C-alpha cells in the first residue's frame, strides 16, 4: 500500500481521482533539497583537476516541468461542490479509488480509478512501471503509463478520451544526464492528417544553484505550422527558489520561500502577450503537524481570495477538505467540501 | 512677460504630464499599465515573503 501510494505520485502530476493525497505535517516539502555545494578545492590540485571536480559536482537540475511546481504547490486548489474519494489498496502493487462529485454548477459525476505499480525499484520510493487510469460515468478515460527504460531514460504514454473518441494522446521520453535533463514529447501525432505537436525541453545546471534551459514547441496541421521558443532560468538557494520563464507567448515568474518548518510562501507573476493580460498572486501554506492540519491561502490581482483547509481525522483513515474561493470583482463565490477515505 | 509665458508653458507641460500619468495609472484596460502594476505587486510579494514570514507558530505564547 505504501509503495503504491509513493509511486503513484512520481514527477508527473497525480490523476484527478487521487485527490487529497498530500499529507499535512511533511516538514520537508517533497523533492526540495539544497543542491550540494562543492567543497573548497585542495591547494595542491591542478587547474584542470579543479575544473573537472567542479563539473562533476553539478547536480541534475530535475525535470523542466518541475521548475515552477514548488511555488504552484503552495497555492490552494479550487474545488466546488461535494467530493467523496475512497482509496483502497488491494495489494502492494494495486490500488483502486472511487470518486463521487456532486456539483451545483456543473454535472455531477462518478469516477473509478486504478493504479498499478510494478516491482522494478529505481529509488527509495520509486517503482516502475506505473499505470494509472480512471474512467467516469460517461465513459471518458484518462490513463498514463510511466516506465523507467534504463537508469537514465524514463518514458510516459498518456491517453485521454471523451466517451469513445480519443482527444489527446501523447508520448514522451526523458533523459537525465549528470548535470542536464532533456525531454522530447510527441502530442497528438497524426501521420495521415500530417498534424501533431513536438515539444523539446532542455535544462542544464550551470552552477550548483543556477539552472538554465529552454523549451521549443513545434505544432503543425494542414495549412498551418509554427513554433514557440521559451527560455527558463532557476536559482535555488537554501530557503528559496526563484524561477523565470520568458518566451514569445509571455512571461512567468515564481518565487518560493520556505520561511520555517510551518510556513511556506509563494509569489507568482504571469503575463500573456497573446491574451494581453497579466496577473500577480500571493499564496502561503501553513502546516501544523501536531494538529494534522494544513491550511493554504491565496490572493491575486484579479481580486480573487481563496483558501483550503485539510485535516486528517486520526485515528480514522479520514481526511477532510474545506475550500472557499471568492471573486470580488465578479461577485462570485465558490465553496467545496471533500472527504477522502483511505 | 516672456518669463511668465515660459513659466505658464512649463506649468501646462507639467500638468499635461501629470494628467497622462494619472490616465495611465487609472486605465484598467491598458495592458502595459496592468503589467507594471502586477510587476510591482510581485516585487512587493517577494519582499513580504523574504522579510515578514519568519514568525514561528509553534513558539510558546507569552505569559500575561
């Protein structure tokens, strides 16, 4: 059960049916760690030797998609209606979940999900292959398969259908070198129609704290093709991470700050040249492990104020989530209530 | 006479400049204006995060 839960949330985001899987009381946010600072070089070392030692101590910068993730995880997730999620581990490799959503604004739905985790262990909490899928009451399917092909290459295949029609299908392969990460993604390839999307990511550690990279998106369909280039820079320090993404489509800046064991703060700025719109957001996360409680709050420049409260009702295997979002500008209010069992 | 005209001219230019800044600052539909405002909010948020977030929730309450 523990290995299924741990492996069901690898680097790609978890499926929507696995709501409430984040546990309050985690003192160190998962995946957050100070890049190792190279020790002082010995005085008798040669120049080339020093350079080689410095180069070999550069850490792998991680995945490109994770650059802004630390900051985004601080913000509360908007939820509406009543949600009941039941997770049941049938073995160390297999878990099923049932999600019931009762909504006032949209359609209510029921989703059935299953997660299978293989026995190939590549890390402390990483097992492969991982197969995650869920289907709702209308027959729409979301699924993804993640597998570690070799020690450095990881691949993922994902499908999404709306009832019987495939709407999204993509495959990607990620290569993790000593101090760089490269990934190529093929989205909705259609050889017969001559359409598809190719996305390439590259992220390079320049220093133990600084990583620079880029993203190139090429899309093609009959009569039209284009490409978008974005550059990203990330600076990691002992208690903060600052990330900036600049591209022809716009800019995205995020700042994550770990104030202490209980408080994490995130600030985001997004601007889109196509939509001619920009926004700034401020969010924080409070962890009170003694109360098994986690509180997230946010406010942004569009006058939207939101908060979520998650509490584990120990010793029962229950987790309660309360959510409220208020849009002062549009005079709209949304609240949500959720229970996760298991 | 010419000095007063020069002063009036500079005063009117300053007035126009202030008016244009006021129109720029209050036009919520202007993308550049919103960009500048949101950049300022982002910088303020970063300053708040770095300087005003070091309180300890688990510290013992002061005895009154």
